[in-house]
């Protein structure tokens, strides 16, 4: 559902641009609002969420989809944890829907899906592993890289029940906005994928803003 936000970026507590292939990690306090903006259009932002006070609790695809009875995320979606507690709620969305079934790209999946020659290409899992290594203060390890959301990514479910990585439905300036229902650790990989149309074969920057 398309819903615009009353907030203006000029009043944001924090604004940052995340380059394609880079990561962004931030501790979002309960009640704060996070906006992710697709600056140039058709750019996937692969995102992990954790309870910032106990990272063993983290975003759960199964609890979230069971709770809302819909496979896509948009305004009104409540992102639930593996303890079935609300972590964040999407309160504004000018894109329309976001994927949480397709997972994140990795060197292994690039090799299986595309070819052995693609194994060396940078992937979202690489960005997350780098973030974990560079920020030991959060206590995360590679075991903590689990369910994620692909904001702005179009992954329709086929009639046969399969997933299709399709052309994006986002456009320059489209955004999604979430309100934290607990203290949340946010870890974004601005997807570097070049082998399917999730980024229009041309990864571009995103912007994050916090109120």
C-alpha cells in the first residue's frame, strides 16, 4: 500500500549515503524512525534486524509472514522477531512492496545460479561479514546472518510456487519508513549484484535517515 510520510529529511537526526556494495550499521532506539531511500531507482537494500539488547532475538520471516498473511511487505506490515514480538512497523512506503523470501546474494549462490566465473563477485553476505568483523562491539558472528528483507526488490511468486528475480518496481526517490518497536540493530548491505535485474544491472547508492 502506497503511503507517504509527513517527515522531511531536513529535520532528520541523521542522514547518510550508502554506496553500492557498502554496508551501514546503526543502533535504532525504540520509537525512532528509519527511512531508506532508493536514490536512483531499482536498487535493492538487503537488511538484517536484531534486538539491540539481545541479538539472539532477530527478524523472522516466518513469524512476520504468518502474522500478516501476505508474502510481501508494505505499509502496515509489522516485522516480527523469532520470539514473535514486534520489532518494527512499516509506516510509510512509496514503492509498494518489498521482498523477504529471496534471501541475499552470496559467492556460493552466485556460483550455483550463474557460473563458476561469478564466484569472485562481491555479494551482500560479504558486506555483512565485513561489518561483523569491523564492529565486534555488537557481538555478532557469521552464524547471526539469517533472515533478511530486500527493500525495493521485486521477487514475485510464480503460479508453481517458485520465486522469480524480476525487474524492479521502484524508481528514483522512492522510500520505505519504519518505526522501531524495541531497540533495534540495523545492518544494511546495499546490494552489489550484477547478475540479475534486482539492481537494474547497475548498483547505485541509497540514503538512510533517522528521526
